């Protein structure tokens, strides 16, 4: 594509050199640059892209893009290289990538879901309903990317970097996708990953404390304001009116067309007469002036909110209530209240709960229907908000009958130190607990102490098939680990 086409409608640029060039590709990683590529230098949390400009040029880059705060004299860029200066290179990368792939998000209906919790489950629900209605669907989120029912790749972040995102969109256009549902993280909004995306519908599930750290958001205000950017990108939205922050959104965006849903507060779509069991929830709501009974095979009150959001969106897209009900009744979402079948027939649930509120929700939900003990096995991720660690310890101590504090993804922190911080919280309770830092040993300990009337909740990792330690992702799929432990036990 011609460079001028890539730069089309991107404001505030300064350029030096030839703009009449054919660009073969765009990259922000110098290792992937090839002849005729544009290299966009991005200053990350730990790496400065400016340091890799010589590598990019050596690999064949003909255009270099830097931020306006860059000292150009220090770069010493050759005269035959076109130099572009942008206000913000992250924003530039998003817009340029969209242009390079010919604005793919304008060629299908794009649905964006944001919120602290519920994004993954809600997007899967929408995907399931639309596919049940015979539509061609793409999904991008925390677990994986799917195109027309086929998993394309696992995800290493909730929302991909902008270049990869536009590349995926383009592939979806090629595959004839009609609808794309995407989890939109606060980080992706703050760091301009979704700039250039043309959203048709957006939704806000809920908001609670999470992602507060040096590498994420400095405070709750920044976290909330980052999520609000999604409603500046799309006029048609849906909000959980029972959520304290969601309740604010209709007044903050009075010019938008916003539909509210909930259980307790007055909203446009309300769930009534709710039944929660150990394997499903069902509830009643009005869809198109008709009372409908909806059953969802995921236990917990939080499931009602996720289903309401999915119903509101797919109703807007013209899906019949009968199709919605059929799709939701048997839905399964990897790592979300996922029961692991095993030869001992012990109820073992894997759930992604990794924040205080999500841990409280899942433990509270299973506590209500479990005849025996609730055995909680969890840890907290390293290099993330440290304040939540004792809070989560206290929550587990109060709700669970027995807690095994263990490791999660320690990343660059010492797991023993993370565990101590969790332990400080559980000590405030009378809850029984022990510390087993090795997560495999912790899972084995829980299984050996449980019986068929108990339930084991393995919280925190959910769908993740790895454990991240010092920058290395080691294979760690809890479904496989559970089966291996039980197989060894059966042999003895």
C-alpha cells in the first residue's frame, strides 16, 4: 500500500523524506521488519523502541515513525529513510494499521464488551447465540480468538496490540465474518490499541478494584475513565444499572442511546424470579413484551447479569428469544465455573476469579449449594496490585471451610512473599487454612482431603494453560494436572 494511503486522516504528523513509497508491512518489533516495511518506535514500560531503529533499518525498513518528544539528532537516521513524527506512536500504530488493512472493522458488526468481570463469559454467550442464529461470528478475548467456530490462536492478553488486532480483523473479513465480539480491556483503551476500530454496539458489565499497579492504572479513577473511552467510540451502549459505576454512565453520556439492564434497580431490561442451583440459574424477563423463562448452565447470580447483557445485545441484532434461550441453556465457557470431570467424582471447579470481588462471588455462590465443605485453593499474581492480596485472603477465610494458599503467576516476584501477604488477610479470620506454595502440591492436597459432598474451587488461573515465572510461561493446565493427580492416586 502507498504510504500516503496509510497516513490518510491521521492528524498532527510531520514528515521528512519521500512519501510516495509502497509499504510492504508495518511493525513495532524490529525483529519482524522486512524490506520495504514501516517501523513504528514505541516506548513501552521496559523497552524503548527508539533503541531498535538501527536494527529495523538494517532489516529493510524504509520508513521510521517516532514520537514528537524524541531527540531526532541522537537518532542519526540516514537521509534515504523517510522519517515521520507523530504525537503518540501507539495511537499512530492503531490508525495506520487500520488504514493498511483497509479499515476491516467497518466491514462487519463490531461489538465491544468492557468491565472488570464478566467480559469473557458475556462474549462467549453472545457468540453462542449468534452462531445458533446461523451467523458467521468472530471472537477476540482473554481465552482465544475464534473465527466461524474454529479456534485460531490462544491469547496472551485480553485485547491484542493494535497491529495484531487489525490483522485479525482483516482475516475475519476474508472468512466472511458478519459479527465480531471483542473483550475491550481498560489497558487497550488507555494505550490506544482499539483506536481506529468502528464499534457498532458496546457494553459495560461492572466495575470493581483490579489492575491497580505501576504497569497498569495508578488509581481507580484512571481505571474507570479508561473504560469510559469505549462509550466515546460508540453511541449505542448497554450498562449494568445495578453496578455503582455502571449506574453513572447514562448520565455521563446523555447523547448516547443507552439500554440499562439489572436485577435490583429499575432498568430497561430486568430479571425477576431468580433460581440458583448447583449447576444452573434460571430467571424470568420480558423480551419484546413477552415474559420469557431463561435457563443458563452456569451457577451464580453473576451469571444472570452476563446473560442479561448478552440478551440485550442479541435482541438489538434481531435474534429471536427462542434462539437465545436454546443457546444459553447449555453454554460452557473455558475456565469460568468450569467443572472438571474426574474418576473420584469429587466436585472440582476451575474459575478465573483473581480479584476480591470475583473470589467472593464464586465462593459465595458454591457455598450456597454445597452440602459439604468449600475448599478454596488460590494465590495472587505477581507484578500486579498488591493491596488485593490480604483482602482476598480475608474473603477466603470468611467464606471457605478450608483454604490452601498457593502460587498463581508469580512473574518476577517471589511466590513466598506473595503468599505471606495473602496470609496476613486470612489471619484476621477464624478460617482454617494452610500454605502450600507449589500449586501442583496444593491441588493434590485439596483433592486428597475432599469427598463427594465437598467442592474444590481452583481460583485464579481459569483457562490459562501456563504458569508465568520470571518471564517464562511454563505449561500448566489445571484440567490436565487434576486428571494426572487422580490417575496416580487410583494406581496406589
